[in-house]
């Protein structure tokens, strides 16, 4: 792959990621507009967070992330060793 194509590929990938992040919604803690439907003893200035449901078990995600991190480190070590031996 030539240097020009590599630069174009990197720029395209970066633009794609930034374009995708543009559509990620923000989760701001703001007061509900329908306060009369949700009577509470809270002050109006206290931020209210969205209800996200029951807690999610994140153990599989943490284990998977650690496995991918270990695989990536293994590839980097293998590449460094191979470059050193060449």
C-alpha cells in the first residue's frame, strides 16, 4: 500500500468515526418538563438522571476487553520481536 493511499485511508477512517460520533445523543441531567405528572419532594435545581432500568452485569464486557487487550499486546510484542530479528 502506497503512502498516499495509507494517508487517504487514515483520513477516511477518522472522518467516519467523527461522523458517527456526531449522531451519538448526549445524556444531560435536566429537569423534566412534566413536573406535574411526576410529583416529588425534590428541589427544582436538583438534576434528575434518566432511569436506566436494573443494573447490568458488566463482567463479560470487562473480561472480553481484557482478552482483546491481551491479544493486542501479544501482536505488538510479536511484531517487535520479529522486527528485531530481521
